[in-house]
């Protein structure tokens, strides 16, 4: 789940993380009023979409830039009016762009130095880690590749949490001293509390800035949240903006399914992420193109399988379906029953190949064979991939 920049700012303010003041506006008039409240001059208006590169983006109405520095309330209103309701195209949105429905109006700051700071869950140490670098405003992967010595890692004990000396150690690694170091320690501690209490798996501040008046502030942030903990994070869940997401992925999440749309024409329905990836790979190996990643999980019901089929067929590019199920926890006969119900409900007219293995597989195969539907059974993964690729090619 992603959140907007203005929502990240709201979390910063809630947990006492130093950040420039600002508010979100849904209309040009609102933007003008907020600009007045913030003093009018030295402000920035930023389009709110789930994509980077907004400053260098272009709106489909011809207006350039999703980030503008303004100096009057009237200018804020004018700029917001040119952004709201328009589609912004950046290098991350693709040519289709994203519709801007909100803008952030915030105090602009004069930056003297930029840093990188993040807190994340580190699987290697089975704990949390603070990551910092003097190379702020850059892609951290590029820094890690070219100048790894400029990255500091500080591992946090999962039981005792972040200690004051660790925050001071990270501040020192950035070359911060005196009042700046004290401010940084306070900010790091506040970010740690935010990270922990909001069940984050990542809080990335890039850039962490030193202003020309010697203030340490978080300017922008990326958040990842632990999906398994969202049930106890009602405020975070309320921040979800489904208009920024693929409608198919939204529908899948409502049924507890994991779905990611791709560009191919052979849909995949599997149970288990590893099996999903190997299924997509073998389709590609035999000359096909996977249309999606769809994992129904280890204990999917008939209703979930039916929903999965409907989501798959919502993609007009899909010309064939490969179902690849290994029945460990999953009962193959339940999958077979769901496949038949789904095929009947949606009046399936495209090729369908099913490979079942594992728990209750014979009953599942028998159910499919007696259904009277045009379902092709496969005896192995290679056989399944070859059959669906051939069937789609023949139907083209």
C-alpha cells in the first residue's frame, strides 16, 4: 500500500518529525486559502499522485511541471487550477499518466545540504536497520553500487529498540555536530517511533535536509506498511487511495487474492508466489507471454477462485488461461469446483489449461473431466505451458 506525500507529512506531524508546514487542497480556491494561511510567499505547490519525477512531468493539457514554487496566494490558486483534474505524465506513470485530484501547498525551504535516511526491516539480520548516507537526493541503489563506503548501517535490537547512542552514531556518520546532531537524533527517534507504531516495513526519507537557517527537516518520504498488520492500523488503511491503483488489483485485494497485471495474453492462476513466478517463466520459455501474476494462496475457497477468474477476464488482452495448482494445504477438488463454477458463470470462450498436483488430485481431475466443459488437462508444468501456448496461437 502506498500513501501520498501529504499523508506522509500528516504522519510526520503526528509523531513529531520535523517537516515544513503544509496542507492538502482539492480545489484551486482551497489552495489559495492555504497559501494565505502559510504567508503567501516562499511556498511550493505539488501535484499529489503515486509517482516520482513529478517536477519534470508534463500534464496532458500542455502545462509543464507537477511542482511549482510560488510567491502569492493568487499564484497558488492559478497553479493549482492548472493541475487539478488534469493528467500528469512522468517517467514513472507511463504514457497514460495519472489524474491529479489533490495538491499539496507547503512552505518551501532553502537547502544547504541533502542526506539520505531510512528505517527498514532487514531480513538478513531478522531485525530492523537504520540506513544513512551523505548522498541525499540520489537513488540509494546507485550509491550502494558506486560508493558503498558512503552508506552507514546501524542494526536495531528487536527487543530493546533504538538506543540513543545509536541515533548519535548515525548523526556522527553524516558529519553532523552540536545543535545539528541534536536535531538529527530527535528526528531519528521520532521516525523510529513512527516506524514501529505504524507497523511500517520501510520509512525512507530522501532527502533529509539541512536548511540554510540550520534546521534538520524531512522533506519527502516513502512508506511501506506490513500488510499483515493493517488490521490494527485503521488510520493507515483509511489513507488508501484506490483511484491510484489498478482496479483489478483493488478487486483482488477485496477477496484476499494477490494480483499484478502484466502485458502478455496468457493469464496465470496459481497458489503460491514461487509457483506463480515459475509458471510465468515457463510460459515465456515456450514462446508465450504471461498476462498477470495471480496467487490465490494456500486455502482459497470456491468463491475466491470464481472471483479470480472474473478479475483475469477483466483484461481484454487475455486470450488463454493456465491454472497451475499444487495441493498441499489446498484441496485440488475445491479448485476444480471453483474453476467449473467460474467458467460457467462467465461463459468462458478462451482456451483453459489446468494442471493439478497433490492433495485430492484424482478427485479434482475427475470433477474437471465430468464437467462437460472445454478444459484441457495437463500432466506437468512443461506439458501445461506447451498446451496453453499452442492453444492461444491456434485461436489467434
